C-alpha cells in the first residue's frame, strides 16, 4: 500500500494531490467521471445511511459508492 505522503505528493514537488472526489466538494461533477473508472477492490460489508432518507436519483449508485470506498481503503484517507 502506498503511504499517504507518497500518494499526496508522489513527485515530492510540494504540490498536494486530491485522492478522493469528496475532498474537492465536487464528487458529483462529471469532471471525475473518467478518473473514477478503475477496478473496485473487495470491500468489507457496509450499510449506507443515505438509502433511507435521500431520493435514489440524488445519491450515488452502489457501484459509485464502492469506488469511493475503494479509494478510502487504498489510501486510508
């Protein structure tokens, strides 16, 4: 697994990278669509709290949510 410093600044330039769309506040932006097409890692079971109070067309799909969680676990954000 890559450590946080290597992931945030892989070229040691002092410029910090955003690793997860949630960090930008633009997680539903089409700007992330291409970069979010990667294989999903095996994930532990989880329960989404948004399923009970957010309309289905206003929340991420399960596949998208799994990609978000894959990033969280890969980089321990």
